[in-house]
């Protein structure tokens, strides 16, 4: 009975997390905004304000606060006496300004361009998925603040938007541009693996060049590693895992351009 329950659990798991590659598309985000001069609640006579622009991930991303994960700050303008005027950004980022443009309280009412290269604070390209640009502006000695969220999708497709202007932010444009022009992304290993779950033998249908296959179990132990004939793409190869325990395995396919990983379930 226990074995059957584990098999059912493994089957349910793969239904929720079907065969998928952990895609991390390289690319760049370009975001433009203008902060108009406020006519009320100004700093003295020059309408100074503080500003933060940062990237968050969420599933899915919306236009209200919601649940999200900080990725990276791109802009942070504040001064010694105004460093408590961006509470939303500060709480989310823990004041991280890695790779950010920073400076003192600003009076920049011209168009600003913010770019993001798809990486986190460690410099690693983040997984494809749902993200958003977050903007917080505060003025009037901290008496007025506004935060706006603009969702976009990071992935292999272009995401080009012109968000509606409001009284706080105008001239908004957003473009996620994947790096598809290079051969590096296009040549990452691709395959279809079936049946999944399997009672022992899995078929790998190659969609492009693959040099090696590696299979690891959920403990990270390598159970299979073998070279592949580089001329095999467009064909199907069988791998036999019937001698191993039931459970979830990760199949990694590699070539000179990178590695793609797939989840499979062995259910004998």
C-alpha cells in the first residue's frame, strides 16, 4: 500500500509539473518613464522628489501589491534627510542597490530610461516567467507617495507595451527583448521525452544536437551518464531506468551551447 501511495504521489507530481525545461532566456528590458512636476506638496519651490525603480517576480504578477519576490533595484534617488521616503521599496529590497543607478533627491522631470539585463543581484540570469517593473515616487517632504506596478513576461517572446499614463508617471514604454538573434539560445538542447511516467524505458526524441545525457535522482546522485552521437538529432533514443527505484529523476541534455533539464517519473 505504501508503495502504491508513493507511486500515486509521484504521478500527481508529474501531472502538476509536466516535462519542462528550466528556461532562462537571455535578453534585456528597456523601460521609459517621465515624472511630471507636482504642483502640490512640493519641496520648497523646485518640486524635488525621491524615486525607486525595481524588478520583482510573482505568479502571476498584478498591478497591486500582492505577493512578490524582489529581484533587483535599477534606480534609487534619495538623500540623507529623505532616506525614509521610499518605504515600499525599502521593505521589499532591504535597501539593495546592486547594479542600480543611485543619487540624491532629484528634480529630473525629463524622460528617464531604465534597463535590466535579466539577472538578479548575484548576476545570474533568472528563470523565465512573470515579472513586473515597480516604481515608487515620494514628494512633499514625504507627505505624498505613490507606487505603480507594470507586469511583463520574461521569456523567448518579445513583450512590447505602452502602459497608460497617469498624473504621476507619463511617457511609459516597456520592451522585453529576448536574445534570439544569437545561436547560443537557439541551439540549446531540445527534446521530447515519453512516456512520462514510464514503467522503465523512456524515449528521447531529439530536436537538435545533443552531446551527452545525464540522469540524476532526487538526491542529486548520477544514475546514468553517456555520450550521444551528435548526428542523432532528429531521431529517437531509448534509455532504460527499469533497474532503479520508483521516483522522480532529472534528465539533463547538453551540447556545446548549454544544458536543458527535464523532469521524468519512474513508476514500475
